[in-house]
């Protein structure tokens, strides 16, 4: 069989997913852009992308998307697992249904997409998987415990997967964006809706401070100068799937390099003191 280089990207409605679809199709890749609502990515068809409905929390939707690419191309040659969002809020305060939804989208959907695409990659003896993690997979900010937990999971799963599939000609890379100017802040703060509780609740002030910090960092704060646009991540993804031996990890933007380095440098207590300069500590 001929080797398929067809690219399937999850989460193309906005931000990194959309920018990646646009860049890759402009560079000559055969791109299947996907989203839960295909109408939201209609403009990508005008750029030359094939469109697929895909919800990474729905087994039938995931299976149908992969089977459709295999029917047309023989195999998914490149899988870019981009779909995800940030669930913010204090660990005690986030309802369990929201915790489960966070893991279903950011972790279980990613894993299942790999499981579905890998048989085709193995058959043809070639494949690339790019898992979008975050600098948040290497460090943790208060109020983002569940989001960070999912990204830590993506990091460890990718490490295991990289070793397990290398002998079949499949390469796995992780991309770790820092501050990216997308709709991330709106989604993150919106995820806290209904969790403020009573005005005198133990986490009411903390959750409000977390929301403000996220908005400031992504919209107007000093750290924004260390960020970048989604096209910077798209460029890195293109590099990861184009080279013969991709790196295991690609940190993207100065903010990612700075914070990952800082977390590696600081002991736990020093890190807690550092984040305490930005976030108020509940109970004090």
C-alpha cells in the first residue's frame, strides 16, 4: 500500500487547531480538519481542507472520523491531538461532573484517538502523532489543578507511547505551548461559572482572583509579551511532523521556556512562595 501522509487534526474551531490546519494545507499537506460543529470550520474548506465532524468525548464520532480518513487515504498518516480546554477552580470546589468532563476531553479522547489511528499507521510502517500538552504539563498554578493533571497525564502517556510504537515506524512528539493569544482565557474563566458559591465561602475570593489572573495574563498582563499567537504553535507542529527524527518535546514561546526552567530550578517551597506573589492563599 502507498504511504498515507494525511493529517487529522482535532479541535479546529479556533486557536491552535485552526492555525495548524491552515498552515499545513498551505504547505501542501492533505488535511482533515475536525470539530464538533463542522459549520464553525466551514472557512477551512475554502483553504483546501477536508472537514469532518468529530467529538473526542464520543466513541462513535471518533471511530467514524478515523474510518472515513482510512477509507479515503488508507490510513491516518499524522494525528494531531489538539482538542482540549482548561477547567479552572479550587480542587475542592469543582464539581465531579466537570472533573470527569475535563479528563474525558483532554486525556481519554486523546488516548482513544491514538488507539484508533495506530493500527493504520502500523500497517503502513509510518506515522506521526503530535500531542498538544502545555507548559502546564511541567508545572502547576493554583486554581488549575485539574487542567494541569490532564496535561501531566498527556506527558506521561506520550512518553510511554513514544517507546512502544517507535519500532513500527511511528514517531510521537509533545508540544508544550506557553501563553498563546487565543480564546483560552475566555474558556478557562467560563469554566468556573456557578462555582463561586456564597460570597463568604472559603474559595469565593480565591476563584475570583484566579479568573482575574488568567484574564490578565492572556489579555493584558506583562507576561503576555512572552507569549505568541497560535501560528507559532502551528509552525512547531509542522516541524515535528516534517523531520525524520522529531524531538520528544517542543516548548513554544518564551513564557514556556521561562516557566519550565523556573519550575525545574526552584524547590517546592520556593515555587509556592513565587506563585503566592500572584495568587491569594485561601484561608488567610
